[in-house]
């Protein structure tokens, strides 16, 4: 074709190669919308994952229950090759068997508190005085045996302020547009986090050596919300530790004020935690819808979310929501019998919360070594990986993860969902969850833009992360859009374009 004419046609849009190739099959999109929006089972998956299976901390019995349920449910949906696949060694599981704590004097008050993950137990039922100390190893060493048998609380300058911002917000059009002009996100420093953890660990070990009966720590959060954490090296056995509770800020600060005013505060408590050592391996749930195109079926479109959670609630928004949506995606595709050209593979990861261990292990086993960038043959066969892990909020678009070539494709794929509020492809990257494991090894890995519905303000890693926080219409919308993206990726003549590989 004559060069100038081609240019003119491209400019006027009458011959746009991207649009020509990328317009999704309207008939299939219509079917996906009907199944996903009108016959959804997403809340049923979420109910099983949260209320029925319970908290799903890495290698805990709750996670085992959820993994087994997910494998069986995916089998029932008609997926092939549904199984638990070990990704490597995690170490010890842990769960709470009992947690009772109340103030006994100067008057009775039941306390909102939860054990830190992998913390120890009290020596049966205890009743003891609370001692206010500085969180400082020198101070603790000086106090020595005075702390034996006591309950320890750390001094703090924290004062609660009223909350003037809403817990749940939805992106405005302007905010969505602005996402593009924000600088790319930097990775958080693993060394910094490791240093903080090491300091905390030294402090807690010292308290154990001084034979304290129980340690109280100020929970992040207010309004009775306790954002949980762990003082431990997760699955590793790093020696005996005392029972440690994160106490809701309102209750914690009251105890601190009473002690500072010279009043004696006594608590009674019974905290029993259990370490699980029978199987140190970690597992991912894997299942497939086999491809039907003789040439393309060896290629794979992956989708996933992490199945593990923290322990103080049932991990509904983090991340039963993502798992329920991804399971619903494969249910929709299977129920409609869409016969994808490429194979579709769902993965529900474990130990994401401790640092993406499940997905990193899977990537190392299948695709290559990120430290050397020595790739395995399977790496070339994965077209894309789609992830969901930012709560219950509806999808407003997708992060293209700085993949310039993929952006116009996603723009086209979002068009049938503009009416549902999903309009935006941003080049911006986003981090902190399992698509990074794929992005790091050169496989296009994506996470969707989600409305911030009570996520970082209320539910993320907190005792408030329950089924009640899930918004059914948002999850239905998410499953519908992800199903369409996964299907489009499976049908495309080419795999999705990749960013240039970063050689090490
Ligand atoms: Zn998460």
C-alpha cells in the first residue's frame, strides 16, 4: 500500500490495525456479561472461603481447609488437573486455640485484642499486674527480674484523633486520569523491613528471657479495629517467645493513662496458640481449562489471587475476594463452554502475606531464576498473568505495568465495560502482590485498578476483614471483566506483547 495513503487511513482511524485485531467477540462478551452479572456464584465462593473455612494464615489448618475446598470446587466446575502443587518450604503453621483477656482492676473491662501471628502462649490462666515500660532493650535489661510474672505494656505518645475521611471511596474520573501522571512506584526496601523485624524480635526475646507473663502492644487502627502483624520470622523456628497481644488502641491507651496516673491495673488472660509442624511445605491450588486450538493449546493464560490471609478475621477482602472472583471467572468460562484456544490456568497462591512466597516459588519452579534471569522453556509459553488483590472494590481499569505495547489492546478490551465503570488503562505499575513474581521474570503480569472500599482504612490485615465487608455487585462486575480479559487473551492470534527482558 502506498505509504502516504496508509498513513492517512491510520490517522483517520479507517484502518487501525490494533482496533481491527482487538475488537472482542461481542456475542461472547454478551454471554459473559449475562452469566457474570445475572447468574453469579461469586458470593457463594466467598462464603465458603471466609465463614466456612475461617482464617487462612500460611500453613494453618484454616488454609488447608480452604485449599482442599478450592481443589474440590474447581473439579466440580469441570476444570482439569485440579491439584495442590508444592512450591517449596514454608515452615511452621500456627493457629489460635484460645484467647481471653480482660482488665480485672480497677474494674472489669473485656478487651479487644488478638495474638500476633506466631506468638507464644501464656502459662495457662494468668492474673497479673500491668507494668508500663519503654520499648528499649537497655531499659528491659535494667529492670531484670522485676518483670518476671508481670504483664508488660509499652509507653506511647499516641493520641487518637477523629476520622474526617470516609472509609470507602470510589475513584473520580479526574483521579483515574491522574494515575497516568503519577511517577512509577518504587519497590519498598526489604532491608528496611528486615531491620525493623530484627529489632522487634530482639526486644521480644529479651522479654521472654525476663519471664514476662504477657506482652501488650498497641494495635494500629481505631474504632475497635486491630490491624494485625507478626513479630516472628514466620514459619522459621526462631526460639521461644512470650504471648503477645495487639490491643485495640482505645483499650490500650486507657490502660496506659491509668498506670501513668498511679493506679494499679491488673488483667487476667488465657492465650493458647499452637504451632503446626507436620508438613513444612507450602502449596498452591492449580487447575486448568485446556485449550482447544491444536497449535495454541500449549500456550497458557494464567489468572490468580492469594488464598492465604492474616488470622484475626476471615481475610474476606484480603484476599478471599480475589480468589472468589478468579474462581468465578473460570466458572463463567466453563459454564458457557467457551472452548478457549489457549489453555487457561488458575492459581490460588499461599504465603503471599509473608512476601509472595507461593507465586515466587511457582515462578522459580516453572519459569526461571530471577536472580540470574536464566529462563526455563515454559516461560515463553505464558501469554499473561492476571491478578486481583486490592479488596472488594469494583474494577475501574487495569495497570499496564509500564508495558507500552499492551495499553491500546487493553483500551479496546475495556470498551464493552465502560458502562460498568471500568474505563482506564494506566501505564503506571503497581506492586506488593503476586503479579510482581511474573513481571520480574519477564511474563506480562497485571493487576486491576480497584475502588478503595474500606480496604487500607479498615479491612486490610485487620480483625474487621469479614464477609460483611464484601460488596456483591462489585465482585460480580470484577469477575465479568476479568473473564472477558482472560478469554480475549486466550483467543488472540499472538501472545500479549512483552516488555524487553531485563538481563542480569
Ligand atoms: Zn492481599
